[in-house]
């Protein structure tokens, strides 16, 4: 029952934040003449929110909240960004013991400069935190080159590669290493209301290619009404060298199925 009350409160807060964000963004666009002088209107940001709730012998409360955007900021330049948080708590009704089973924050941003379309140069930065896997922080930065195999109003398919550097504090150990990055992105507009998307990223340590992270997602977004939509995504993360806690090696793979609402700003 407590989780149901929490869920109602969270939906109310999420709705309020979405409305406030939409109003604030609209005011900013209006103050710069519709966003044309700064190119902000082209970023097409959206907020998504998902909730997983179970009330029985075991009470479960899972929350997924994020914001994402992509678009041209001027001719020949584009920006991609996103930030997402996930939290899940399990509570045994008998005894009332609760345990946090998921607590992550994932953020990334990328700037692309199309110097010779379909070729582009990029600068990428991403950050990750997972309290359960004892990753206090993992930050990756680096430049690279990308190529659009497809880029039109219906579909986009791009591949990217470049050097980078990783800073992390995992399992109580701080490390910094040069890395390599290879990535692929795909999206396709099925019709005027629905699109599918998929991406994959491989980040090995340069002097030990067996030490890597591999992450990706596949999903679907479809418009419902009044700027709201449905978002379904399956996200995966594989860490070839997970942290060891109390002599026990943590799982190397996490899968997360997300179903929730999407709100365009």
C-alpha cells in the first residue's frame, strides 16, 4: 500500500515537472524569436517516465525517468544528448524489510560537425553511476569520425569510431585508461506517429581489449495524444570486468525493460 501511495505522488510530480519544463522551454524559445537565433528549437527534447509497481507478498516499486534530444543547432552541426535515472526497491510485506536493487544514473552528450556530408567529426562525453554495482562514477570522453550510411526524413544509420579516455571509481578502486570507441546508431520512422530506434556502443581499454563495456538499446516510440506518447525500450549493459564486493564478483550483464510515457517539450 505504501508503494501505491508513492506511485501516485511520483506520477503527480512527474506531470508537474513535465509541464514546468515545457513552459520554461517555450518561454526560452519565445525570448530568442522562436529559437531560430540559437537553433534551440531544432533539438526536439522529450521527457519520458516509467513506473513498475507490484503490491502483494512482495512490494516492488521501480522508477525510470529521463530526458533526451537530438537535432541541428545550425547548418552542418547537430547535438545529441540524454540523461536517465533508474531506481527500484523491493519490500517484503512480512517483516517489512526493503532492499534497493537498482540505482543508476546515465548521461551522455555528443556534438557532430558535418564537414563533408555524409562524413562528420564528433566529440562525445558520457557518465555513468551504479550504486549496486559499486560504480561511483565512470566517465568517458573522446573525439572521432562518423559516417551516415542513411540520413533522410525516414531513416538514419550512422557508424562512429575514435580514441578516448576513461576515468572511473569502481569497487573502491580509481582507474584512468586510454580507450577506443566504436558505435552504431539507427532509427526509422514507421509512420507519422511511430518510430523505432537502436544503438550499440563498444568501449575497450586500449592495452587490454578483454576489459571493455558494451551497451545498447532497442525500442519503439509512438504518439498517443496531446504531445504524449508510449515508449518501450530494452537496454543492456555488459561489463567484462565487474567489481568484486566482499570477495564475490558482481554480475557482468544488466538488462532493463522500460515501458512508460513520453512527453514532447
